[in-house]
């Protein structure tokens, strides 16, 4: 199997299965709480956030590079009362007007976007003044012992996981491009210590 086939056909299905569990679902619900109005969702994936959109969300503009991911999301989109439109493939370059959205949402995507700072700048441009960005991401752990493993594992992991990075400091990324983190929670997902390089999760709200 070629790496292209793996990335384009297999990985979106594995990601859908890996990130749909109960614990992650509860984190998705918390990340979506407080979203309002017209929402920009960067890294829509297979639509695993759709069931958690609060009633104040009026529409969603989905940015998703994977055609397979978009196909997998169809049953979830069809059950949603919220209009969802795919409006681009690349979060780093949004063909959307300035100040055109009320909120932004990004979950488990900043780890794989080649230039996450550019994606966050674009979100800052598209979300109106006073709007909020809600993020749920895994990233750099606090303990140096885990960080060492994250740095060791990251190159081979990224090669088989669509370019996923384990060592990105998510709060620092947001704040470096003008988002001000107003709320943050961070901890490991439940599970064995062996999984810690992959399971340190940040839930952030920034304005």
C-alpha cells in the first residue's frame, strides 16, 4: 500500500474510529459548549462534533481536506438541524470574508496542519471581534520524561499519522498570533502510562 493511499483512504477511517469514544465525546461536548451563531470549523473530519453543537449555533462552515472524511460525515450531517457547508480544504488559506463568523472550532487538527500559526491567523481574521475560538487538541506534556518520548516518537509517528505532531504547545500557539486564552483545562486521557505521549489533551477557549 502506498503512503498516499494510506493517508487518503485508510487514515480518515482509523481516525474516525479512534476519536469517537465516550471519554473523547464528553470532551467534544465541553469544547462545543458556548459556540454561537455562524461557526467556522477547521478540521471537520468525519463530523464527530456535529451531535454536540449547542442550540445557539445557526450554521457551520466546514474546512476539511479529506474527501473520505467528508463522505464519512454524511450520516451525521444529514441528522443535524444545523446547516453545514464545506467551504474549503485548507485551514491555512480560507476563502472567506473578514469578520464573517461568530465562533471558531478546531478539534484534533492543529497537530497535523503544516502551519498551525497560519491557520490560527486565518481564524482570527474570519471571526468577528468579540468572537471566540474553541479548541480541543493533544500536545506537549508537562513532564520532561514524557516530552523526551514525544520528541523521539514524533518523526516516525508523523510519517504514519498524516503529519501529526506530538510536541506542539497549543496555548502558546494560540497566544502567539493574537488569541487570548480565557479558559484552559489540560490533562491526560484515561489509560496506561505507556500511552501518555499521545494523550495529553488541552481544552481551550480564546477570544
